[in-house]
C-alpha cells in the first residue's frame, strides 16, 4: 500500500474525484440558485418587463449564469483537488502511520506524466 499511496492520490483525486465533486457542487449550487432566482423574477414580472423592452429574456438571463459557471469551475476544481490531497495525506500519515514522503515521491511523477 505504501508504494502506491502517492500514485493513488495523484491519479484518483486528480482525474476522478475532483471533477466529479466539483461538477456536482456546481450543478447543485448554480442550478438551484438560478432556478429559484428566475422563478422569482417571473413571479415579480421582471422577465415580462425585459420582454416589453424587446430584450430576449432567456438568452440575456441564462447567458450570464453560464458565463459565471464557466468562470467558477477552475477555482472550484482547484480547491477540491487541494482539499483531496490534504485529506489523503492526513489519512496516509496519521491514520495509516506511513512516512510523510510516501505520498509525494510517487505523486509528482504521476502528475507530470501526459495522459
């Protein structure tokens, strides 16, 4: 297990866990928030006001949320990846009792290898 702990950290967290967690978090947060906000705008007739000014409301309101989602993806993925590395390192060093260098010596060559 000790020989593969760095590889597991680099491969599993970077390529599998981080994209999945950030996608679920982004979809839940932005999806629920945008739906609630657009629903409230429909009830308070703000969308009707945009349409009366000849502004296409769907493209105007949804495009800003899509751009915001694209801008948030990279920082969110970075935070999830760093949190995953930290949690895995704490598990390996504290819980499993392995050497602190066991996670970094094999994870750096794995991360630098092209896919």
